[in-house]
């Protein structure tokens, strides 16, 4: 939990056009929104969220305006007010035209009250974005360090339309994720509007004790080329993360637990158009061990989605295969609860799939070795779409040996026509599934 502290700076620093490291003082005091105090509720990881102390200095960043690059002044302000300060972006429009590595932050707040917009320059960002090896990720900026709070009611705009348009003729176009949270240990990101990411909204990696609260995220195309891969949150090698009280309109996973996501709570989300709250995909890379453990998902509204609750595992690969990124990894998914999901026009209310992105023939020959155990689907309501009717969900494992203690109870999903809902159940213990397996 982070306490609210009223604005009381010892000094007010204005970072104007950055020249040789100069910082000028100001005699006036702009109005800065108070830091929110989001608390994980009603569920939280075992680890308590740390409370940030009051900040004692403030840097106000003046925008150049007219689309000029504000990257250097934002960077310089965060350097100047690092270690106990607040950096305030209060002007209407800021432009970032260069990559920002902000992984040095410590005990600092970033207030975004206006709009921060990344330049829609595909050629520049292809060459200069920050690269990350996992799934060939690219970033406009990466935010990391210790005890960082980002808030303010403003907007972060990825100008994704140009990338979605380019994707139609170039499937390999580099599309940066909007928010790279890389190695952040302790902090909150709250009360922000995120719009039109070229790729994912959030890539959260190697981070812990981070709370996301009261976010509005929309990926909406203004032409016939749809948004692409606009995952809400992709969590990777991260622990003790809370995602809550937010609205997401996108075209891909609302939240995705990538490899080595542990002790995560996701609660009170409204997801529209997504691929569900997803574990995985896991097992993508041979020789790597993927873990997803202690995940609690509560009170989710899921509308016009491909799935509500989803677990997606890639199969094995042939021994000695040189193929990469197509399966063969090991590991486990353990202690995952989906409690309270309301489905509206979703293709599947639940999809558990150990044959993700592969043919059933190859899956049968090279089944997944990733263990899935102690999974609870509980208190689901709503109506499926017509896509697979009367099938409203599917639970398909490689074998009973790698799917254990899968439980479904109080599942009340109906078909749009009113006929009896049916479920596909393969290599799972049907005695623990209170659903109509066919």
C-alpha cells in the first residue's frame, strides 16, 4: 500500500531545454495531483506491498511543443529528481522521439497529467528501440529500479495505427511494446490512460512488488487494419504483481502469465475483445523450464472474447530437433484459481490446451511434458457465443499424467440458443469437473 502525501517540495526545479546539465529554479508552484494510494483488494500476494516515503523535491518538465522531442529533458529531470523526488509532466503534450533507458530509478514519482506520445517513425524505432530477447520484444522506453510510482490521470500514446497498417504487407515489422517495466522492484502504476500500442500495452519482466490500478487501456483502429497483439499485461519472470480495477479494450490476451510468473493477483477487470486471462503460452523453447505458480484471478468481466479463462501450453518436439520457439520446454503450472468470471459472447468460457500452435498429429507424437496441477475454475456465469455452440469450453491435456487435480465447480455458462451447453474434455479426470463433458 502507498500512502497519500500532500505536495510539499523543499525546492521546485524546472527542467527547461537541457543545456549542459543545467537546472533552473522556479518561484511558482504548479498544481501536482496527489499520489494515489492503491491497495490490493480483496486479494493480495503473500508479500506486503511496500509504502513509499514522502518525496522531498520536484522537477517540472516543460514541453517544447509543436512535436519537438522532449526525450532528453524527461531523462534529465528523472536524473535530477531521482533518489527522493517527483518529476511532473503537466503540459498538454510531450513527444518522445528517442529511446529512454530509465532502469536507474530510485525512490521517485513520475506524474503524467498531459499526453506522452511516441513518434510514429517505424524506420527509426526499428533501428533504435530497446531490444529484449524474449519473443523478439522491442521497447520505446524501459522503466526499472526501486520504489517508483507513475500516475497522474494523463495519457501514454503509442501511435500504433501506422504499425498496424504496415503489418498488412510486412509481418516482420518491428512493433515496440508501449510500457516496458524491466527490473522494477517495488512501485505502483495507476490512474493512467494507455492507447494504441504498436504491440503489447505492458511487458513486465524481472520485476516484483508492483501494483497496477485504475488503468484505462484502448487499442482502436481508425481504418480497416485492426489492432494487433495488443496484450494488456504480459508478465515474465516476475513475482508479487497485482493488476486490478481496470478497463481493457484490445484484440489479444487481457493478461498473460508468461514463463516464471509467480504469486500474481488479477482482480476486478473489464476486458473487451480479448483472448482471455491466459496462462502462457508456456513450453515454447526446448531446454528451458517454464513455471507459472500461485496465480489468483478474481471477478473478471469478459466480453466478445475468444476465451475467458485460458491455459495454453506448446507440445514437445522430436528428440534432437533443431527447431526453436515451437515447443519442447519443460516446467509446470501449479495452484491457479479462476474465481468469478462473467462471460458475454465469448467463444470458450474455459480453454485448457496442451497442443497450442501445433497440429493434433504432432501433439500426439510429441506430447507436452509440462505438468498442470491444482487448477480451480469456480463460479462462472454468462453466455457463450455461437462460434462453437453447443460447445462452450474445452479442456484438452496431453495425458492424465500431466494434468492432475483440475477442478470445475459452479460453472453456469449457457448457449445463445438455449440448448444444453457441452464441454470437450480429453485426458482429464471428469469426476472433478461439474460440467457436461461430451
